[in-house]
């Protein structure tokens, strides 16, 4: 059997195992063992490559930011953020839907987890939207789509994974995601405004500067967290891992001594949750290095370059990037986490095409977000649909404007690399 | 300032959001488990929490010391990198034990009802075999390279890499126990598909 056929068989085996509900960790492990066995490679390359993958210093940021997010979530910031968002945009037509989007944008800058946003905030906001006359399917679709803003805005777990897999500066990636994240939120607000006008949705709150001041004062300390992360990286005071540690200490002080809503028992629980949430991702990253190395030895990246050249008839970098992203979106419909599994396969191709890896990192995160709202997996839509107690098909149909919006946004982000690269270049210069 | 009815309602929603977020974060993941199962989970959890707390302390102290005292710890980076595998393996073990491991349920749920129990049991057995193989290979790896000394920390690297053995063996045992449980339920008349 040729190495390429062996690699094809390995990829098929991986898909087959995942279809049969084999955990991703076990599926990748089994495929690497199978690949090593077929090629006669030394079995011990698996633990060796895995340890070198886990040992990447940038990965330390992952459990730290997950922990900081957990502390903020348990530390009473969610309600304050919601209040502030309501004071800012609640007076618009379709106010509560706007508040939902803005809360997700703020949430992304503090917690970086779309699941926490969905399950925590969504479980209250969706019923509240229904109570205020919004259709249940729309409420679920909007909440699922707006939760996708979180991974774009630093601190972002997919970006940490991308940085670990590619070696691209995490600081540059965090900065690169900021403007696209905010623009994605604005694009969703524009869709909400258009729908609100057509369907006659009302405002959610009266606008008053006093209320903006009152809620802003209550929420201001929560905004210290993104300030530490982005500010620290811009000034060059911290490495991303150090920014993570300072974010943890800041969130800890806020939750335990300022808001006084977290005791030692609660702190232990948040720490334990962070261990469980980040541990498996770390192992998947380690295993993906082993998988990537096996596929590279089988010359899969060269095959991918030939394939992309064949499907992109015109010699255009944009078309090549688009072809790779279509591949990522297709894989993202099934795989979660997408980045550690896919990046080892396509990274050599990106380097061969001389693609800007910071730009592509942001595009990959958008692909991850699209995957979360695209069947058959559509994890965000499924969670939101369950909260809203509405049929999945209806939620997917109601999500169409937001889905089209994010696809258009992806195309714009491909065509204008400056959206992602302008801020990191500015800071570097 | 007098608040309108709409604003008062908004405040109540904000409070509910706070409560929901805290409940989500602070819920006991082992509620309803027996004493032995809780004990196992809590022990591994403690190892993971210790690893994570150490990482936070070392990274924070190192950065603070660099700015405040103009000196940093040469061993900090290596120590954190050596602790990370323990955190990762504790996390995987807990995910396996608590059934939150990352997997795709979609296709399984589309399978005919009668076949699901058999597929679930076969998958449990498969997981157990793969992880046990990983534990054996990791054991050989640690036996061969675990004696190498870490440059700054001055400890054998096996202190770190042995996490692979414990994590893989622990997860294999967890799947073995789940397989036995599913098999017994199936023999007793259930379909064992909730494994």
C-alpha cells in the first residue's frame, strides 16, 4: 500500500470511528496507532510527539483563560453586563434582541466561551425574548448566532489552539480577532434592526444617560479583564500566558473580594471545572501533532496542494484560501474542536501558498463559528433550541439571515485581509 | 431616580442571569453518585486542581518578580510545562468518568434503536483497548526516557511523562467499568445504550 493510500485509509478510519460515537481522544489515538502499525513506524513516537505537543508554552494560556472565564462567570458579572447592554441599546427598536447581541460581545471579551454564554445567559434571555413577543425560533437562532461572537474576541480558546498548532503569535491573533469580532456583532445588530422594522418589534427599555452611567459604573470593573489582556499584549507587558495568569488573579479578586459572591468552596469548583474543560483539549492538541506528523510523512499536504490547484481553476490566492476554508467549514460541520484536528493537515499547504497565517487564523475561527450553527452538528443551535423548547428545523430556518450574514462576513474578511491584520501590524510597528 | 416598569423587569432579568450563570459554574458534577465514585472523582479532581493552581501561582509570581524585583525564575517555564500533562490527564479522566468527553452523538442517535446497545458496548470495549495500549506504550516510553533530567527543575522528566500512564490506564479502567455495567444491564434486560 502506498503511503498516500494508507493516509486516506487513516482519515476514513477516523471519520468512521467518530460516526460510531468513539470519543475524539480515543479515535485520534487509534488512528495514529493504526498509521504507525501500517508504516512500520516506532510506536513510541506517539507519546513522544504528544508530549512535545502538550509542552508548547502557549498552551498554558488555555487553562488559564478558561479558569479566568469561569471565575468571571461565577463572580456575578453576567447580570451587570446584561444591565449595561440594556442601558446602551435597549431603547432601539427590537431592543431585547440588540441587548442579546451586545451582551454576547461583552461576554466574549471576558469569558471567551460560547457555551457558557449560551447555557448561562441564553437560558434566561431566550424565555425573556419569548415573553416579549419574539418568536421562539428566532430567539433561539439569534442567541446561538450571537454566542459565536465570543470565540472571535480575545481571550479566545480557538485562537489559543490555532497558535499552538501553527506557532503564530497568540498576541497577534488576539489583536487580529478584535475588529472582525466587533464587526460581526455589528452585522448581527444590522440584521436585527432590519427584522425589527419589518416585524414591528418594540424597544426593551427607555434610554437615559443616568441609567447608562449607573449600570456602566456597576459593570466597569468587569471590563478590566479585556483591558488587562488586550492592553497588556499591546504594550508588550505580558506574554499571553502571563496575561492569562493576571486575568485569573484579577477575576479572583473581583469575585471574592469586590463582588463577594464566591467563597473557597466555589473557587475549588471553578478550578475543577477548568481542569476538566481544558484537560481534554490539551490532550487532543498533543495527539493532533502526532496525527499531523503521520499524515505529513504520508505526503498528504502535497496531495492537498495538487487538489486545491485542480479545483481552483484561476490562479488566485483568494480562491485557494476560499477552497481551504470550504474544506474547513465542511469538516467543522462534524468536528468540534476543529482546529487541532484540521490544522496539522492544512498547515503545510498554507505555508506552500505563502498565506498570511494571522489572517487565516481569524478566517479559521469564523469557520469554527459557522460550524457551530451548521447541521448536522450545529451544537449552538441545538442548545439554544432546547432552551427555547422549539424544533431544530425551525431554529435552523430562523437562523438563515444570520447564517447568510456570517457567510458574507467570511467572504468580506477573505477579500480584505486588513480587517484582521491592520491592528497587529499597527501594534508591531 | 424612579424606574419604569420595563427597567424594573430588566433588573429582575439581570439577577436571574447572574443566578443562572453561578448555578451553571458551581453545580456539583457528581450529584447522585455513590461514595466510591465520588471519592475517585474527587481524588483525581484534587490532583488537577493542584496542578492548575500551581501553574497560576508560578506564572503570576514569575511575571510579577520580573517587573517588581527585576529577576525571574529560570525554572518557571520548565516547571509549568512539566505540570501541564498532569492537568491534561486529570481533565481527560474526569471527562470520561462524567460522560462529558468530546464525541459526536448525532449519527448514533440516528441509528435504529435495536442496534444502539450493541454499538455502545462495542465502543466502550474499543475505547478500553485503545487506552490500555496507550498506557502500555507510555509505560515503555517512560521506562526508556523517564530518567532524563530536566535542565532547570532538576527532576527526572518521568515525573511529568508518567502522567500519560496514569491518565491512559485510569481512563481505560473507567471504560472497562462502564462496559461491565452496560453488559450487566443488557443481560438484565435493558439495552445498555446509555453507556
